[in-house]
C-alpha cells in the first residue's frame, strides 16, 4: 500500500466544504482522473456507496466505494475493494471561519496496470493528482 497525505486551507465555511465532499457525485468536478460516479446509494446510516470509473496510467478502471465512517463536519472515510483497493480519510477542521482539509489516501496500484519501473511514475502522478484535487476544491468552494 502507498500513502499520500495532503492538506489545504479553504476560505469557506466547514458546512459548505463538508456538504460538497459528502456527495460523491461531486467528485468528477474536482478530481481530474475521476471520469464518473454512478449508482450512488445511501444506507440506513445515510452513508453512501457508489460505483466509479477512474483513469490511472492511461487505463480506465471501474470500481466501487463505500463510506465506512462519517462524522458531520469532521470526517469522511471511504474504502474501495473493487477496482483500486484504497482508503480515503478526509479530515475537516474549522479555523476562524475557514476549513482546513486534510486527505490521507492509502492505495494499491493494480499489478496489471504497471510494472515495477513505471510504479514510481504512477506514484508521482497520484501525488500530483491529490494536489490538483485539493486546489480544484478550493477554487470551487471560494467562488
């Protein structure tokens, strides 16, 4: 498993940022390689499960994620066991009317996708992708 940890300060109220991020249908708007999110379902705890199509290393990968933990305006944790095995922990903190957002992503690169040599390149691309995702979210929330 690989890990990426990034954070950003967004000049928007925590309720706005959290509300946007808890709806997985918003992800393709800010996540460059997230092609689509479909079949969003809420369970009895008002948490989501959803299917997605993601582009990594030039290949489209279909997957499924479940929101396994959600604390209103504090944190969202999703896990994927289909497609790309991953866990995303989103931590929200209010700082003087702004939102500090930290994302910690743990993921496996599908073996069929890349060989060992290309693995380093894909890891660098994923690091950059996380930075762009947060920058896009910031721009969207500060409109």
